């Protein structure tokens, strides 16, 4: 193993994490708003599905190729350069409109197939060259990178612009070049026999025989369905609610994520696994309820709190879930168990979540997924006429300074001449839309509260004891 030259490596790997999540956040956060504002609204759902499709495929690529044949930093560099080139093509053809929508979706899937494996590769590089306790110090710069990407978009006034793809392309290429300067990280599985059981997570699947872990796995997958509504539609919703720079506004979620991440060890010891997971799920319900009931009058504080709750939603559920999985899995299959959790949540759960959020069908059929209950969950049909009216009423505006645009993360209001009836219709539609994921999250909350019962030691000493007994 490469000697851990901590200070130097920590700085270099922190830059890597920053660029990695900057490149993703540059286009993903406001994809719905940008595509919907530029005649590509019919392709938003398929575009978002690129992420879970890639999350499902990434472990196979890592297990068969990246972890066995080539140095991790070189594979990551090549993937990001290829991804950056693909994103350049997307940025070039996106302004051509709906006629290129299908091609844009295919290219986004290709980009994410390049990008998703780099998440595992980045972790491999970091854990190889840093002490385990130093990993969070590097990883937090990934969240900061996502925040800075949103603030840059807000400052440039690009929240609803197709220029987001150029920012994603340039940052992807920059990361690809930078990867070749990283410390050499030999493939971790080089010269080892191919273990299909490990590749397909067969040992980790045995954890599902435990009732508590089965309930946890099912609820983790299901809760990602309403989560996809947040990722897929929040930027469009904030734009319709009059927020001037949705990209900057949404960084409040990542800011709160950093804050609560610091407090996770304290809360984990005090509250335990079940209560923390329930708080995370409960905040999902609260977030969508705030979005729903804040819609008719565009109540600023309700919408901002709904965005800021992302930190609790993510940290209390996902981070706690990774800790729980690490504690329940035997030492030899912990890596498999974490991969299984990512597969179920970021892969299967998010895939069906985006399908439902945008009214898609059951895969390989023409049968629509059940994504409505009466008027609740129906696509906000009034949104596009409102956005068209906003763009028309705004007209040609003088360019704002970077600072003025950045301050727009809290700026909210409609341009003069907006049709108030369109606002009323669209916001009523949005209220009904958000009620459905709120209801889904509430049902999952109740199921988890009733059926998940497991005692988990919350101190490191017990974890070390379990590991020695495996």
C-alpha cells in the first residue's frame, strides 16, 4: 500500500472529491428546470433515469474491469475525459430542441455510465492513500463541490439555461485531467480469481434472511421513490414558484447536509438506529407537506425549510443506513452489503422513483405505473404555460452582476405582466402533485415503525468486538 503522506494526499484527494461532485451538481440539480424551459420537457424523466441505470451497472464494471486490470486513478481519468466529451456533445445539440431529445437522453445515459463508476473508484483511491478516519475530511469536499456548483450556476444566472451542460462538460474534463496527477493506486483485485458470488452480491443477499434487515432493505428501496420526486422536480417547482435562481436555492439542502453530518455520531449514540431512521423518513413527509401547502401562496419560508430539510432526510436515513449495514454485515461481506444497499436505493428505488415522478410505464410494458390517487400525484399540467408566460414577461433583461444573481437564491417574485390565473392554476397543480410523495413517505414511515425491530450497539468498541468474532 502506498505510504499515507496524510497532509499532501488529503489535499490532493479533497480536490478530487470537490471536482467530482462539482461536475455532477453542475447539471443534475436543475436539469428539470433547464430542460423544461427550453422545449425539452418531455424528456426530463428519461434523462433523470440515466443515474439509476448507471448505478445498477457500475458494480459490474468495477468488479469485472476497473478493480482488476488497471490503476484506479487512470481508469477514473479516462472515464471522466470520455464523459466530458459526451457532455460537450450534449451541450452542442441540446439547443436544437425536442427533435434531438431522444439522442440527448441516450448521451446522458452514456455519460452517467462513465460517471457512476468513478464514485467507487474515488473511494478506492481515497481509502488507499488516507487513514480511514481521514476519509470524511476528504469526502466533505464533495458536498462542498456540489454547493459551489449550484452557487456558480446561480451567480451566472444559468439555473434555467442549457449552459449547465457546458459547465458539467468543462468540470468533467478538468477532473479527467487531474486524475492523472493522483497517487498511483494499483487495481485492488489484480491477480485474484474472479468471484462471481461477490460480484453479484450473493453473500450479502443472505442478510435478507434476517427479518429486521429485510424490512430495512425494503423500506430503503421504497423511500427512494419519493426521494426521486425531490431530485427530479424541485428545481422546476422553485422556478414556477418565482425563485430567481433555483440552483443556488437548492444548495441550502447540501449546506444543511454538512451541518447534520457533523452531528451524526452524537445523534447515533443518543437516539439509536431506529429513531434516527424514522426521523429521516419523517422529514421526507414534512418536506413534501411543506412543498404542497406552501404552493398556493408561494410561502417562501415553507419552501426554503422544505429544501433545507434535505440534510436531515439524507444524513439521518442514508448515512445511518450505511452505518447500520456496516454493523450488521460480517466483516468479509461488508463491501458487498454496502454495494447491495446502493443497488437497491440509488439503483432500483431511484429508477422507479423517476419513472413515477414523470408518469412513466412499468419497464418493458405499456402499463403506466400507479403514480396518482385521485388528483394527487398528477403531473402539474399548468406548469409549462406558467413558465412560458414567465419567460415571455421577463423578455430581454439586462445582464445582472454575478453577486446580484447569486443573491437571487433568496430572491423570489414574478416579472411584471405575469398572468395571475396561470400562477393560481400551476400552484394548485403543484400542491396536488406533492401530496402524493408525502403520502407515500408517510405509509413507508408507518410500515418501518411497525415492523423494524433491531437492537444495534452504537459504540465503536462493540463494532470492533463484532468484527473480531466474524
